[in-house]
């Protein structure tokens, strides 16, 4: 029950956490337990805070080797999607760039030997959209990516994200 209360009180986006002042414990205390965590050889750290499956954001918190917050950013947006390189990036690289996909929307297509990961996000027009990364099932490298509107609106249109 205490975990539920802690999670319910967690900040959605880390608003108010100051770079250079906040540390890992402050961020986790405010944003909740990260879904994924990476530590680099220099001691810097990156934490992933996905806000799905219904949410449209994944926040990445980046920390200096001394444990101080460098920045928090939403990674489910076009500028991050544009960093993906087909034939080079693998599943680990995509997890580190975008965080975990929605598990309910992860699909393997046997006939194509293709694994598809998908995220819900707000597109550049502030409407709900889905971003897909398609991996080769054998090499686990990115084949391609695409985005499409999430047509869950009452008239089969993409609803506004309300921002």
C-alpha cells in the first residue's frame, strides 16, 4: 500500500527539480521508480520514466558522474525519432533513446521475421499518434520507423493532446 501511495504522489514530469541541485534520490523521490536505468563508464547515469501506456511521454533524466541532475527531457517527439538509423541501431539503442515501448502493442510478424515496438505520443500538431520501430527479427537491427495518427476519436480521427 505504501508503494501505491508513493507512486500516486510521484510527479509526472519532474517539474521543479533543478539541474545542478537535484540528485538521483531527489528525482526518484519525486518521479517514482524508473523503468530502466543505465550507468556509463564515467559514472554518468540515465533513468527512464515512461508515462504510458495511456500517457504520451517518456521522460529521461540525465545525471553527471557526481550524481547531480543535468536535465530531464521528454523523448517521445520528432527530434528524438529522427536520431534513429536503420541498419545501425539495435533494440538496446532504441530502449536507451525512447524508453520501453507499450508491451500490449509489441508484435512479432513471423512471415516477415519482424518485431514491431510502438509508443503513444503527441505529434507536432498536438494530436495523438503512434510511433513504430520495426526490427529485423534475426539481427535485431532497426529496419525502418514510421508514425501514424491514433484514430481513437469518436469520428475515427486523432484526438487532440490538449496542450
